[in-house]
């Protein structure tokens, strides 16, 4: 692999960083809110599944216990 000197490396890094499209404050806020909403919905879903499994197991153990 070809080696570059430190000056060329820094120039290449600056050129690549200049190509990055940074999100706006509004985009960051919206995606953050969407992540919190999805995390909350996922937590509710798994809590309900846990309750259903627990109730089913208690019913089965109640029959045989």
C-alpha cells in the first residue's frame, strides 16, 4: 500500500470532510424524536408479550401444580 506523508494525509482528510453533508438541526431533532417514539413502542410491545407469556405459564403451572 502506498505511503503518504503527513501533509498529504491531512489534505486528503480535509477534502473528504468537505464532501460530508451534515444534517440540519431540524433533521437531527426529528430523527431523535422518532428514535424515542420507536424505543417506547418497542418497550410497550415487549412488556405486553412478557405479560402474555407470564400469564400463559402461570395458567399452565396452575393446571399441573
